[in-house]
C-alpha cells in the first residue's frame, strides 16, 4: 500500500516539442500526480514510537504484511490487510482502526487542484482516464474525498483488474476500455518504470516532476 517508484536520477525527462498527431485520450496516475502524497516516514515513525518498537523491528514487521504485493492486484481484501497489520504490529481493535484511518489519510494525500482543473478542462474534446496502482478500499476513499468518477471517463484501479503498472497488459487494457490506440494516448506518471513501459507500447508517456512542467508538456503535445 506504500506507494513507491516516483522520481529517479536516471529518469527519462519530460519531452517537449515532440510532434504528435491525432491524440484522442489522456491517462493520469493518482498518487504523486493527481494527489500530492508526502513521504510515509512521518506516519510510520509516529506509529513505531507509539508502539515502542525499534526501527529495524518495525520495518521487518511491516515487510511481513504483504511481501508479494498481493494488495495491488486484488489478491488481498482491505479487511485481511488490516488484520495482517494488526497481527504484525500487535495492535488492538481500536489501534488497528486508527492505523488504517491514518494510512488512508496518507495514501490519499492532498489534491493537486491545478492539475485536476487542467484535467477537468480536457473533456469533452478528449477521452480521459485514471490508471492507479491501488488497494482494496482506494476507490471508496478517493471517491469520498475527490470524486474522481466525475473527473474522468474511466477509472482503472489495479486491485480491481488484477494487473498493476508497469505490467504492459494494464496499459493495453486501459486503452482498450477507452477505445483509443496507444499511439493516440498521452500518459502521465511519476514512476520511471511505468513511463518506460507505456512508451514501449507506443503511448506518449511523460514523467511527472512538477505540475506546471507537466501541463506545459501535455499542452505542447496537444497543440502540435
């Protein structure tokens, strides 16, 4: 559930000036893009101190909760995820509920209102979608906070479709559901691996580093 893989010193830069014809759809990541998500260290350090655990002990216990990453591909329910956290960290019922509330607050972050306003203005000229590596409960929590279902034409959550980025199949699935081929689709994500995978399928993939640069890069592609 901890989102990783954002910026990287070897990241491919946002492309400016690339000639693009016939763009019909745009796809956006959530965590680190539409949502500004802080580092998880503050959240986790607070809970580690509250529970009186050493740093290495706390890290090992967290790592035991979902070592195979099942939560992202629908292999574990939110209830099971919470139960495993409670068992690994020795939480009572009230603590487990508080831990999950804190986790969801961190997970959903704060809305990037400038980028969301830009995305909202793309319709109806373009088809739009969200493609997110997610966990059971993400749709509920993000819809309650941000109403993403009203923002875009399509929501693709990895835990619901059983595929997570950078698996090329999840990009193909998204394009198929949009009814738009990859070479007519712009994709924005803050993960280098996801951007590279999308480019490998022919999508016009951009690495998100900051909102003004991403908006400028997308606008340049659409204006060409």
